[in-house]
C-alpha cells in the first residue's frame, strides 16, 4: 500500500494540538485508520491520546475530570467543618499548568474552523455579559473572591465547563466548599449549554485490564451479534484453538467487583467454564480490546501501551485483528507503544492489509513543541526489514 491510499470517513483525518498538558505544539498532517504512536518515555504519547479524548468528548467536564484523576492530579483541603475536600487541579490541562486568560488550548483537525478550544474565563465576567436565567442565578453563587471557570468553544458554540480554577489562591479562600460550588455551577451550566455539540463515541483503554465497570457496558454491544465471534477469535490469538465460547455473567464470585459481572470462557474438552483471568494477561487484554472495538463502532478507540500483555510472537495476529475490525466497524484507532516487537508486528500486519491504512508516527521533542515523523506503510516495511530504530 502506498502513500496515495487514504481511509475515508475518519473522525480525525489529521491532528493539531496546542498548549495541552505537556505539549506546546504538535501537528500530524495525516492519520490512518489505525495510527501507532511511538517515542521515548515522557515524550507525550499518552497526552496525545488524552487530547483526542477531550476533542471527541467536546471538552466534557467528566472527560477532563477523569483524566486528572487517573493522573493523580488532585489535591486535598479541609472545609470550614474540617471535612476533607478533593480538588481537581484543572490548571494541569494547560501547557505549563498556566491557566491565564492569555493561554488557550486548541485541539482537533488541521482546519482551524473545525478545532475545539478551551480557555479559563472569569465567572464574574460571564455573569456580567450573560442575560437571562444563568446570569441571574450565577450572580447568587457564594463568592469570597473572583473565581475562574473553563469555557469550551466548538463550531461557534461556547459552553461552560463547571470547573473551579484557583490559580495562586487556595480554593477555600474563594468558596467554603469547592466541590459543592462545582456541583451548583454544573446545574447552572446545563441550563446554559443548550446547544451542546454531539460528542464522538470514544473510549480509552489503559495499559492494564479492562475496568470492571466497562465490562457490562461493552458486552451489551457484543452478545449474540457478529462481534461475539470476533471476541472468540481474539482470545484464540492468545490462548489457541482450545477456546470455544465466552460470556459475561453475574454470580457470587462477581459480587465483589465494581461492575458486578465477570467474564468466563468455555474451553473445548472441558465441562465447566473457567474465569477469563485464569487464562492469563494476554487473553484478558485481547478480550477487552475486542469488546472495545465493537463498542466504538463509528467512533474512536484509544489504546495506551498497546503491547502490554501480548507476547511478541502474537503481535502480527493481534494487529491483523485490530486493523480488520477497525475497518469493518468504522473505528479510528490511536495506540501508543515503546516496543520494537509491537512496531514490527504492526508493520507486518499493515503491509499485508491492502484495504486499511496503518500509520506509524514517531514523536520527537523540539524546542517549540513536538515533531511528528510519519512512516507510511512502505517506509514502515523498510524500517522493519532493516531494523531501523523508529521507537
């Protein structure tokens, strides 16, 4: 497959990121149906996945909150009753943790008019400029000094993200209960954000196992459908032809899990099913990825540390499954890796599949941001055959 090939209908045919987390500026001029991001530790690969997730979610409060929580970017304080408060460090969203009014985070495709932007704004200024219900209600919020909140702009629509930014001041100096303040601001924001743009279906799979809370949600999109057979094929990549069927159940053993359900597998020549996790990390990882590829139909799937749990000999089959399922389900996949075996397996699978474009992008730090070195399938094949370092 050469550089003229291009998958149609991708949610993000290209990508531009500015002033987001540790990324000052990054431009990737062309993405594939499956794009594998490589680069040294700390270069910003996971931040790229998070940027795509924020764009897909249209800067949803819950998407932003979960990103901060997963990164341990939270702090704790006491309210006037000496009860512990958990505060999200919203400033960490911005490059250099700078949430001043002059800095704006920009995410999305190369076309400037299609990008999403996120900036801190004075809540007092919003109240002054707002007419109607929101202005009247927001003016009654208990403020001891001027707080800042977030404003997301996308396709001509400005939306308030109910996040309390504190800057150099302590939250307790601004409001007595920041969490209650954010909940109240969220109620007001829902009334104000009447034209919220529709998000893109997007899920992010971390380097570990599928979270229990995701299991029942994902399985509901697979059970008794064609995707169920794909899940079985995915398990066979890790465990072999002995895998016969798979299911998700609620029983006594699953009551202690967060989602209240667990996966079991029927093996050939075994009377009773066995827990999925008893088959090892590879089977569990592939099961979760196959479910996610089904759930993200017509959307985006983000895979962090894609090589985790997958033996190097299984990497080509693993990527064949990802590429083909992404094509059939119209899913755009972004994945990260720092494994040469993963890159080589990806290259082999991408070159073999003439219907699906797989692209490797190596991220390198520059003085003014990140540089994206894009490897087409042709260049990737040469690099893999000659063992040219591309991680």
